[in-house]
């Protein structure tokens, strides 16, 4: 799902502090971009900010549709225990956008513990294959 990078109105995709829901989940509708490669990784992303939203992550969902993502920040490690589907995970060095990609876990199957990535301050969970051409060192941004 490699689409051309759209022009950003109003500047670089800064971390948005949209009102959090009852469990700290941000509003869906954010876009996740790999600036280095010039591609949109997800046209619709949810930002998990609160303790419960970050802890729940994707648990309880039957799938993560193509073109969607979950940004969890702060977060330094993940697991797929109790999940029903594989995911790609980008580990980034910051809680705020843009951030540098420190590691990419591709097609992490259900029932696994993800890698512990030194310096990771946030993760972006995508459907399996959703990380596309992303590599360590790429600039990743999210925002509207």
C-alpha cells in the first residue's frame, strides 16, 4: 500500500494533542507517513495515549484493516498474546512526531512477545505487510 506522500497543509505532522476518550484513546483519523521513503503507511491511525488504551492495544480486535494503524506512545515493547492476526511493528525513538525508526518487526504472528528495542519510546502497529519499505533510520511522522 505505497501511495504518494501528500503535501501537508500547515506544516510537518506534529504530535496532536486531541482530546482523549474515556480510556485515553485519541481520535482516529491521523495519517502515518514514512517521510524518508515518501509513502503513506496508514491513511487512518488511532493514537493510544492513556494507560488502559496503551495496555489494551489491539487486543479484542478480529483484524487490523489495511490502511489502518495504532500508534502507542509511550511504549517500548509489545506482544501479540491473545491476538488473532499478525502485525508489522515500527519501533520509534520518540513519543512525538516525527521520530526515527529504530527497528521493524515484520509479520509478528499471534502469541509472541516482540523484541525489546533499546531507546524505543513509541510503536506503530500496522497490518502484516503494512510497514512496506520502512527500514531502520527512516523518519516516521504521524498527524492530521
